[in-house]
C-alpha cells in the first residue's frame, strides 16, 4: 500500500533535494526553456529556489521515496534579478560555466529575463513548475500538491497566482481541472506561444 506524504520544504532540507527536483524537471518538462539550458543549470536554479524566501516548495514522498514537487514563487517580477545575484554570490566558481548555455541562447535568455515586465499582468505569484514521477500520475497527487500550496499561499495573503504553459495541449486540461482560467497568450520566445492561466485562491 502506497503512503503519500505531502511535505512543505522549510529552510533545512535534504542536500539532494535540488538535484532530485532538477532531474525530474529535466526529464519531464523537456519543452521548457530551462531544460534546454541543461541539467547542471537546473540543479543550480533549484538550489536558488530552495533558498529564496519568496519560494514555496512542496514535495510528495511515497513510502519515503521522492515522488514529485510543485514550486510557487510569490515575487516573480524580480526573481531573475535575485537568481543572478545568487549566481554571483554563491556559484561564483561555476558562474562562467553556467553563462555558456545562457549566452548560447542569448535572445531566449534575455526574453526570459525580462518576461515578467512583458507580461503586463499584475499577478506577482506564479506556479513555477510541477512534476511527478511517472508512476504516481493520474492519481490525484498533482491536484493535491497544488491544493497544499494554495493553502499556504492563502495564509500568506496571496489572492491569485498564474502559470505559463507551453507546448502540451494535454497539460491544459490539468490546469483547467484544478480551476485555472485562461487569461491569454504570450509569445515569450519567437514562434513559441505560451498560454497564461490565472486562479483566484478562495
Ligand atoms: C501535470 C502533472 C503534475 C499532473 O499531475 P497528476 O497527479 O497526474 O494529475 P491529477 O491526477 O491530480 O489530475 C487532476 C485532474 O487533471 C486531469 N489531468 C491530469 N493530467 C492530465 C493530462 N495529461 N491530460 C488530461 N487530463 C489530465 C485528471 O484527469 C484529473 O481530472 P479529474 O479531477 O476530473 O479526475 C503530471 O502529469 C506530470 O508530472 N506531468 C509531467 C510534468 C509536466 O508536464 N509538468 C507541467 C509543466 S510545469
């Protein structure tokens, strides 16, 4: 019998957590720009996320194994700036190496860096990413992860949040099922239209 445990990640977390999250993202959200920057980049990004005071991360453990995660961030308009400072302060030695994939995709990187301004939707909180290990999907676990996250956001006074979805028609159904409403689309990267969903937290 599988035992699902939903855990809100606090300041003290397992050192391997960022790696587990990065790996799950890399293997399952392949069409995302972040994945195209490589696994090492994602590992550093999630290390930053876990240390960022504006991030809310919930993981699901299944019989002690890592089963999946959701990450929200309640201050996205400056997240890229904070990430850049984090890279300079904490990843000083690997910074030049991390810059390589960014420079290789310079236009997309710049678009990603400035997208919160381009979006023109005044919703500061965003569901950054969510993924589950394949065998735990379609059992209501994703929905539950989001629910746990929403309860925390509510306690923090957050009234609504958004998500940007790109590349997978099927995925739209999940976001609609969890009560999100389509607000429009944005061409974040040339030729790649993302759909913006918003949900009011009740
Ligand atoms: C997206 C994801 C987290 C959904 O989690 P999940 O646990 O499988 O979803 P749930 O079982 O909680 O589904 C909730 C509802 O959405 C529907 N749904 C979920 N995934 C769906 C899909 N791919 N297509 C159609 N409907 C879907 C379910 O049928 C369910 O409907 P119901 O409430 O009427 O029963 C999971 O499929 C996943 O990890 N995907 C790969 C990573 C990814 O693409 N992440 C999103 C990008 S940020």
